[in-house]
C-alpha cells in the first residue's frame, strides 16, 4: 500500500475517535502541541536549516527563503496561533435545527466534523501547524501534504506535534504528513474518495488549478482573486483615493487586493490625475484603457489579457466607464467572484451594485482588503472560498464541519 | 460553439437577471408553467408516444416504459408539483448573519442563488419539470440534460415551459435543455467551470459514478445507499419486526431502503425465526452469515460482496453480531453514510449509536425510509446528498442557495 493510502486510512480510523472528543479534550491536545513546539524549537530550527540550505543550493530566491525560514520568534508566533485556536468556540455538536413531525418523529440537525481533510499547500511551514490546529480543533483528522521545499521542517514539526498528541486523549494518527515529495502523491490524494472527505488546496494559482482539474474528492477551492474597485460619479475624492490606494498597495501579493480600478468618466475627468499620481509615486505601473492613457500619459495600454490577470504585484489596470452599467459588465466579464467594491455617495447605485455583483464579498465604501477571516472576526481563517458550494468567502471553523440528522422515533414506519 | 457551451452561456447571462427577481415574479412564472403544461398536454403526450414507441422498438422493459409514460393524470400531477413549489417559502435574500466590526464596518451574510445549475438525470420526464421548478424558484438558471430515452418528451415539455416563461418576468433563457443525446455532451457539461456553478446528478449508481469521477465543476453527489438496521438485545420484537420489514419491503428500489439487517445474538436466538418468516412470506431472499444460516436454513451464504451491494430489490442480508460494537464496525465498513437505524430500549446504546455512526441520518426506533425531503417537511426534495460538503441528507430549497457577504463602510481601509 502506498504511503498516501496507508496514512489516509489511519487518519480515517482515527476520525471515528475524533468525532466524539469533548471540546476540553481537543483544547488540551492543542495546548500540548503549542508547548511542544516551543520546547522542541531547536530541533525544528535545525531541520529548517536543512531546507534553507537545500533551497539555496537550488537557487531559490531570497524572498522565498525568507518565507520558508523559522527562528525562535516565528516559532513562538506559530505556537501562539495554536493557543488562539484553543480560545475559539467549538463549532461541533451544535443543534442547528430541531423539529417534530406530525407522526411523532423528532428530527435534530447537528454539526459534526467533516471527517478526514486533505490539505495540499506550498512551502511555508507555519501552514503545517495552522492547518493541523484548525482541523483537529474541529474534530477532523487531517492528511497534510506540504511543499517539498519545506519537507525537513514539516517532518520535524509533525513529529513534535504527534509526540505531544501521544500525551493527550486525541489519537496521534489523526495527524498525518505525506513525506513523498513526488507530485504523484498529490494526484493520489485527489482521488481518495472514501478515505478523504474533502481536499483544501492552499497556495498559488497553478496548485489550485491542478487540484480542481484532477480531484474526484470534493474540493473547497480557495485563492484566486481579480478584484475591482469602481469609483462612481458621486464618490468623495479623498475616500475614493484612500480606498483604491489601500486595495492595491497595502499588500499587493494577496488575493483580496485590487487588480483593476474602474472610474466613472466625469469623476475621472476631474480627479483621475491626482489618484494616478499617488499610485505612480508608490511605483505602481499603470495599464490603462485609451481614455485613461489620454489623461495619464504615463500609462501603457491595457489589454483584455491584462484585465484577466491577477498581478499580485505593483501593477494596476485603470479603465474609464460611462456609467455603473459598464462597470458591472466589466466585473461580470473579468471578475473572479472574490471581492468587489463600489465607492459612491449614491445610495441607489450602492444598493444596485451590492445586489447584482456576484461575488463572495461586495463592499460599499470600504477596501476589498477586508475580505479575511480575522478581519471578519472569525478568529481564524482556513482560506477564502471562491466557490459557491459549502462555504463562500472567508472560512472560519464552521467551514470545517458538516451536519447529520438524528431522528428519534417510537416505532414509526412509513405508510 | 457546441450546443452545451452555447446553452450554458445563455443560462449564465440569464442568471444575472434571475438573481434579482422578486419571490412574486418567480411564483408567477411557475404558475404560468403549470398552467401551460395542462393546456398543452396533448402535444406532450404525443411527443411521449414517440419516446415510448422508440423504447419498445429498442426492447426497453415494460417497467421502464411505464416510468417513461405520460398521460393526463400524470401531467396533472406534475403541474400540481409545480404549484406546490410556488407555495414554498423563498430561501433567497435572507440575512443569515449580521455583525458590526470594531472599525465600524457592518457585515451581512445573505442567501443568494447558486447561479447556474447543471442537472444530469435519467429517463423519467417528470424530473424535467421538477428540476426546472426547484431551480427557477430559487433564482437559479438551469441546464437540463435528461436521458435520451425521454428526449422527445423533454424537448416538448421544455418548449412549453419556455413559451410560458416568455409571458413572465423570468428570462426564458434561464431554462435550457441539452438535446444532444451523445454521452460526450454530459462529459462536456462536467468541465464547464465558469459557466456552471454546480452539477447535480440524479439517477442510478453508474450515472453518479461517472459524474463524480469526471466533473471539475463542483458536484452534489446524491443517491447511493447501503442502509442498515441494527436490532439490539433489548429491542421490542414487534417494533423491531415492523421497522425492519418496512425498511426493506415498503419500497425496496429506493436509496433509503435497508440492505442489511444486523441482529444481536441473544435477540436472534429468540426472535430471528419469526422475523425471517415475515420476510420470506414477502418473497424476500435472505443472504445470511453462518450463524444466521444455522437459524434460518432457507438463507444462502452472504459474502462481503453482498454486504457491499445496494440490491434495491427483494434481497436482504442478515448478520448476527455479538454486541453493538460489532454492529458499529460492520456499518463503518460497509455503510455508505446514508441512513442507519438502531432498534433498542437501551437509551445508552441508542445515544452511542446516534453519536458514533457517521451517516447523513441516524435513527433510533424508526424506519430508515423516512430519509426524504417530504417526510422531513421540506415540501420538496432536490435529492439526498451523500457527501459531507454543502448539504447532507435530504435537500430542500435552501440546498440550492449560496451566500454572499455585503459590507457597508464609511471609507474604511486596512492598516
């Protein structure tokens, strides 16, 4: 039996126990995990040095090496993250609905763990701990498949966490790490129907595309975001400028940052120059429609390909539109249903935009950067779902649960 | 462009309008659809005769031809089904959550249509109307792909329904029928990410397996059910006998019927003979474990393959177990997480069974046949989900909705 299938089977066995742990048992296990990470930090940092050294040999960029690197401060932060998960309320075991039928049957709908979650992610080793903590807190078993660049770090981290679990009521087999660095191990995970209940990819666009294209296990798709800010005719200049600037520049590399600014033509005639100056001063390259180019000579021509690109970088498309309809059409054509914003003082336009734009999060007069589990007050974030099934937008702990019906009878049969 | 892609694109365009129809506009459209079916029934029956004639030429069994056949009574029932959907409350546009953040942002979570639903189903033409009614009522556009055996009927029905929609506020393009009878048209639907938001298969096991194996569009899996009834030591004989008999015999062809009866050894020693007699009198063939065979000589030997088979027929596996643990292990090994029942007077055993069995519906002292949207009081049933994501168990109208977050700001940006 392959490593993947064997570990998934162990996780599935463990999930039967996980399902009936109390909140306190789960929290105790998470606290032991946090303590162990700090206690064993030297061996983790040692393992991480191996990853860093190998990455440097392979010519990995310094910025990627920095994302990969662990030190005492970072491990303390990671352990602190686990302790924060302990504080969150347990979404499992809630009675979500309850009703009696005319035949006397009592029906209860209860929240339960999903079962076994497959997590497929890239290099940052903090995701290993974060994903483990979120899945175990919600009573799920988890099969982790991290990027090969962090394999030594992940292996040592999971050893430490499993050692900690062996002193808890939680079965250590509920936490599995796939060590096979071959891409085939991912492909095998994606087809493990019956052992995995869901696969959640966390990472770049190509990782997610591969998972969506090849999984037969249900997937929660996360990540891609081509987000727009539409500045309407009646927008206040300062507010519009601040929101647009924040949405692009505060952290361009993330999915809820803006890629395209849509501007009403009369607002553009009066104010686009001053807004563009602010972007240019922040070294943001502007790709513009022809009308934008006539107002902002520094812009280069934007193509449809540009409008369909998630830059994740200091590049911004600007398109001038005649009215809100044109803005809505552009978003419908190029948006990825992630986060979309209108800046306007016109309440009717705001209501129309929020009603008709089909996206996980639609904003009136606020930056799209707020699409985030922590910003929404969930206390955690598994990811931001960009699909419409199961969960949409920022996912907190309840996104890692399913439901079951319990039916209490006194001998009822169907007539 | 292929028929499939072209019609899905039209449906997607229409879904933007569907999304903002009022409940009354949707109900008016459904009423017009119901009226039109009755008014045009002769042409529908005519088209149905073509399907029946072709089926008879192809050697289709009389029981399948009966499922395919339409007459005035059946069309009246189908139209009545649409009128019942009108009466159901609209799950779209509800504020599911609402909270204010410390920075002043107001966040609302609203129920919205899924968007465009692909329905892939087999021969019964009533599914065409039922699926259309459920999807349109929930503000979704729908692309129907019925079985080729019902193509003439489906084509005429959809013509009639679209004609009715042309007199309503609902865009007729929200209702699409794929007429291409080639299997390739199904495969194409399964990969239409970006046009279809979800695919729902309704039909036999091989249809569903194909959809799950090949879809890249998210799927709601329905259907397969290997359901068990466990009769515990303390069960009351009459109740146990009635529940087991009902679960197997009342309608063996459906997914919530019982395939395997698990019986505690001391109950079996006293009562299995009388229960088995009742099944045998109803022409149910018994496949039994070795201990069952020694008590019930009429039984033939049950294999693991039998335990893993959804008979949908007058065949029953009986296995004698030493205790509840053995029953739980059997269900964990062979169950399909659909519907499972314990018959017992022991409250502790009942609680343990309902807690630890991982299934969409778990019963204490009632027949598994109640796993059904109508029996649960939902007033409709899209199907019974056997997966854990999005919806589990009988699905009513809310299963055809997603959510979006609306965020109201006053210029907030992220720090």
